[in-house]
C-alpha cells in the first residue's frame, strides 16, 4: 500500500479519542470547522490561539490535532504549523481496498460481492442518467462507447477495459448525484480486476458493447426504466459470466 504515514507527517498517531471526553469534543468541533470553513492548504491557528478558541488546555489541543491528523484531515509541519490536507480519492480507495481485503473470506467471494455492488450502483446510475443527463453528458457517454467499439475492433484488450470503465464513470457523472459518482470512483480500482477478468474477453467484450448501446439508447431517449432494465440485464449477465469463470457454473438464480 502506498501513502503510509510517516512520523514526519503528524504529531502523533494516537488511538481515537474516547467518546465523551474533552479531546473528543474538540476533535468534533475542529473537524467540523475544517470541513465547512477551510480549504486545502489553509494553515490552522497556533496551539495557543486554538486553546483559547476552544477554552481548553494546550495539551488537549495537541492531542486533538494528533487525532485529526491521524484521520488525514491535516498535516503537521514541525516548526511551521498545521495545514489542511486535500483529501484524495486515491487515499479513500486504498484504505477501503485494504479494509475489504482484510475482511473478505476469499478472493472469489470478494469478486462476487463487488459484482453485486455493481448491479446496485450501475442500475441506479443509468436510471438517473436517463433523467438528468445534459447534452454534454450524452456526448461524453457516446464518446466512451465509440472508443469501446474501436478498441474491440482492433483487439486492444487494455483499451476495451479502459473504455468500459469510462463508460460507467460517465453514466455516474451524468446521474448528477455526487455521492453515487464518488462511490463509484472510490471503488473503481477494486473493480478493475473484475473488468479485466470479464470484459477483456473477446466474446464478452462484444456482448458488453451491445449492452452499452442499449443503455446509451435509453439514456438518449430519456427512458429511465429502460436504462435501468438494460443496466441490470448487463450487470446480471456479467455476474453469470463471473460465476462460470470462478466456479464453472452459473449462479443458482440464473439457472432456475
């Protein structure tokens, strides 16, 4: 994993403050102030000023800063000051990926779980895109679809995967739901292995392109239900293919 904190980054790397303690209260207030009032790169006031602001001791402020730093919201530059960090999607992706891999029973289960999450997110993403996409959004989605066609034509497997990623990312952006788009962006690195396992295969690539064309057509004609149905059919089909790759059989529901 990249991005591991070093002792130079933060004052300390303490345990989270216990709920109800004065430090925990200052952490909550300081976090709220950072998230609502400050921008990346802003310097926090000195410890003495913060102690006066929160009516606590300098020791409490130092402990609170350590907790906030451990959360990744600020970076302490010794001898200089404490600065607001810019939170990155990469940081979130790496943290989530590590947590998921620690908790996963095995890699096959993780891939199935990711596929089921895709079904939920991408179905709703397509439905909202059909309701809310702007002409610019539609142009972007169409462009990713065309790149997918061309990559498939020239048998560019990496290009097929990238176009697939970009197609669904463009749909998420076109949903104009910032949280949905962010969640899909955060889990995108975990989905890459899944896509490389499925979409890069020539026969599945051709089938996925047809599915994408149906989703896109529904978005263009502003038919949310058709877009959702096409996206669900697409992802359910991929789930069946995933089961066949991992276990040699289709999922039980698909065989009934």
